[in-house]
């Protein structure tokens, strides 16, 4: 099993499964280490004078393990923060595109507005990951983008007539670019070799602790340490699962945007464009 297939195999497990795997593996490694210790004592291969050196070894290994865990967690957290930032950028891009669509003539304005609202609804459902049909939602997302760009192309003459052609194209180009960025970000996880090295180092640490710690109190403390490390790895794995994990980036910016778009249909922006409305507002005290 190579590095990448190991990462793919881990991704098939649930977060609880990863926690169980890590904890069980560390306990098994600790038992093997304790068995090796008993063999060493039986055949007089281990002397008590080596205890000080063993304590230095254990301290060094635990220090290296802490650095490796911190490095891996920082890597997973940075990817989570990137996904969270892209949600805000996505909401801003859709909102800007919606407002600029109001500068166009009919039927382009209404058409683009309706597509953007449908795109936002589908985007939220796809990003929340609570649907049993993710492929269908992703296909609908791409179809809406195609329809959106076709509507932009059809509105070119209207945009040129109002002098907003460049601004309109830039806003919709940015929207499409962010869509690609979000798709890529939701596929990027902690590299397979890093996960494999972390798993191997956890097993090696558990093996050494099982060999060094002899009394019942020390073994109980090691079991608690194994449990905490397994919980830590489970949380790390959960953060690095943008699609199937429980810790996901908030979609609140898109939810706020959806409510705003539905509360502001294209007709709302005509309040000052109608001559009778303009005169009525001007006559108010």
C-alpha cells in the first residue's frame, strides 16, 4: 500500500473509524512494546542503568510527535480557513453580479437575476453537504454557470449601450473563477505522505512507551495519552474533510445573501426609474 492509497483508504473510514483505528493501533503497539520489555528482562538484555537514557529518548520522541501533530493540524486548519474565506468571496461576487445586472435592459436583467438566485440556492445546498445527490447538484451548478454566461453574452448590446460592459464581464468572470477555486479547495486534503508519517510515528511512540513504562500506573497514564492522541487525530481528520466531515466552513454569508436577493427582486430597483414615483418622492416634506 503506497502513501496515496493509504490516504484514500483513510478517507473511506468515518471520523469515528479513524479514531478507533489510531487508538487500537497505539494500544496494540504498546502491548507489543511491553511484551518486548518482558523478553528483554527475561534474557537480561535490559539493565536498570539504562532508565535515564530511556527517559531522554521518550521525552525526545514526545517532543517530535508534538511538533508533527502541530504541523499537520496547522496544515489542515489553513485549508479550512481558505475554504471559509472563499465562501465570503463567493457571496460578495454573487451580490456584485446581481447588482450590476440591474443596470441592464429587460429581459436581460430579470433573466440574470433569476439565474443568480437559483445559483445561490443550489450553491448553499451543495456546500452544506447534507444532500444524498451531490453529483446531481454539482451538475446543476455547472449547468447554471453555463446558462449564466449565455445570458451575459446575450446582454452584451444592452451593457454596451449603458456603458457597463467591462464591469459586467469582470463581475461574472470573478464569480466563475471563485466557483473553480471552491471546487478545488473542497478536494484538497492533508497530503497522504504526511498522514502516513504521522501514523507511523504514533505507532513507534506507543511501542517505545510500552517498552519503557513498566508499572501499572505508568501504563494507565500511557493509555490516557493514547486516547487523547487518538481524539486529536480524529479532530484533525474531521477538519480536513470538507465534504464528509462534521467540522465544515459556515455558509452564513451565502445564507444572508440569499435572503437579501429574494427580498430585493428587480422591481425594487425601479422605484426611482418610474416618473410618477420620482415625483411622489420629490413632493414629500
